[in-house]
């Protein structure tokens, strides 16, 4: 399993707009500085799933699930951490490091 450098992870996060990512799975409506929609992780009729552009994070007030883009992809696609990062990297047009990489 590759050890991903902090700089690589930071670049993946910078190239991922969480609202754009989540809108592929959830119909989002803009509400002020946030987006809201029906949570993909539990059944609900009133939107309690909130996406925060300013912090690039999400949180569901109904079931308590929240996190960043990696967390969302892990949960929605049923992937482990490295595969979720790979998913986001490919989506951003980035190559995963071939070997273990470390920050100096």
C-alpha cells in the first residue's frame, strides 16, 4: 500500500470541489453559503445533508455522518482510504505515486 505524501493529499484536496463531487450523487440546492440535499446514507424526506464550500466538508444532521471529500468517497463508493484518494486523484486528472512517497 503506498504511503501518500502530505503534499500529494493536499493537491488532491485542492483540485476537488466537494460540492461538485457530491452533486454527482445528491441533488443539491444552494442555501446561503452552503448546499443542502437528501442524505445518501439514510432515508429521509426533509434535506438534512449539508455541504460547506468554505471548509470543503459535509455533514448530515439526520444521521451524523460528516467529513471531507475522501470520507464521502470512502462511504458512498465503499472504498478504503487509498482507493478513495485514487478515485479523487483520477477524477482530478492526477496520477497516483507509483512507489511510496514521503515528504522531506
